[in-house]
């Protein structure tokens, strides 16, 4: 007999989630819309039990058990989105995070996963292959050498087009993006071609960053908002859900950015194409395991690219 996923012997999330504890009382939400209102009112989504069609008592029991085990408010069964959904996880040296994040995602959401690994020297690619062998819901794209987050996602989008997915999600491997937030973002995508898990709307925040990192992120977003005037508050966020149809209508061949600026450029292209963008609040937690790939070059790219985008990205009418 196979054990329920959260009792299996695969990696415990406790290590990768760091000092996060799930000891505060749980709060019930009948569905993701209700959960949204709770998060906006300041409640951490790690405390919210979202029934969304599941029996409320079973949902509560499963969430309580999940919290006890360090997995967070796990649903009674993974939420099943009404769209064929692919979660793309770019990886570079994430050997201690990958298996745990994949397992955590599948506790919360019924979806396929694509890992785009850039020949990680620490062997992340081989770990991804191992998971893929055991579970066909995960596939791996191996690329040679570190080629940047932007090109990794573009490669992931192409796979989503080829395989007929309806939604494609961007998510980091390092648990900065909480797996329990993923279904809320996906289910929230019914009326927006792009959903952003946002740190800078009411109810959102960053946890664990020093003041320098906070200033850099705040500054980059203020600068982008001022220069581009697109109304988006968290332009650099990397936790996103796109409608695949909307992505197909964009000129992805013209995307210039490779690093962080990729997120800024993609959001701007979506807005300029006349699509709807929705920001849903998240608590972004600094990575606990592994190293950041953020560097001065990536920040410089964003600084130089943003003003150019204004002239470069033509306004289109949404199809
Ligand atoms: N394939 C691929 N993945 C990358 C590359 N650079 C970063 N990543 C992955 O992209 C995700 C985000 O990178 P991080 O280093 O966590 O960057 P960040 O989250 O913006 O910065 P931190 O807050 O410092 O963690 C992680 O899953 C990384 O492993 C790259 O060049 N290629
Ligand atoms: Mg990170």
C-alpha cells in the first residue's frame, strides 16, 4: 500500500522551509476568493484552510495534519484546476530544494511540472531526472551552462505551447514562493491573463531579507512603476500564472531581457497587449537553503532595459 503523499519518505520540507512554524490557529475559507479576502486582511496564507469544494471537516483535518508535519495547510486532496496547468521551475544548483518543492507542489495542486536545469554543477539535473523517471507528471529540459532565468522561462513557455497547456506558472525552486499559494494564484486566473503573486499589494510582504535587499527590490519596483507607468506594483515578482493563449499572442522572439528584467519585460508586454493583470498578495520568504543567483549584472540589466521598453514594446489590442 502506498502512503499518502505527505507521509511518504521523500524529503521533509522542515529543512527547506527553515524556521517557519505552523502553530497559529487555522482559519477556514470556503473557497479561494474567500481566502483572498483573508490574506488581504493580513492573515498569513499558511494558516488558511481552503475547502474549495472539499468537505470542510476533511479539509480542516488534512490541514492540521499537514501543519503538524511541517508541510503547511495541505488540502485533503490536491486542488484540481479547471485548466491544464504546467508549472515551470528553472533551476541552477538547487539540489537541496528540488525534490522537496516538487513534492510540496503536488500536495497542493494537480499539475504537471517542467524543470529547466542549466547543467547545475551540484547535480540538480540528475535529481530532476530521477523524479521524472518515477512520475510522468514531471519532465526535464536540460540546457548546457547557466543561460539566465529569462531564457529558461521562454524555453518553458515553448514546451507549454507544444503540449497544449492552458496555464503556465512560474515558480522558484527555493521555497520563497509558498506551495500553498500556488492553487490560489492558479484559481485566481479566470479573469486575468496574468496573475502575479505580489509582495507589494495589501496583505503581501517579504520576510527574511536584510535592508539592502529590501531597498533593492523596492527601488527597482518604484523605478519601473515610474518609468513604465503600467500600474503594476510588483514588477520583478517571479511567482506568476499566465494564460497560454495570451502568451502565444506576444512577440516572445523580441524579448530582450535575460535576468530579473525578464519579469519586468513580460509584465509590460502583457499590459501593452491589452490583457488584464491581477496582483494577489503573497508572503515572500527568503530562501533558507542554497545560494541566491542575484548579482550586480542582473540589476544593471534591469536599470538599463526599463527605459528602452517604453519605445520598444508596441501597444496592441487584446485578441
Ligand atoms: N535554469 C536556470 N535557472 C536559474 C538561473 N538563475 C536562477 N535560476 C533559478 O531561478 C530561481 C530564482 O533564482 P534565485 O537565485 O532564487 O533568485 P531570486 O529568488 O530572485 O533571489 P533570492 O531571493 O536571492 O533567492 C531559482 O529556482 C534558481 O535556481 C539560470 O540562469 N538558469
Ligand atoms: Mg529565490
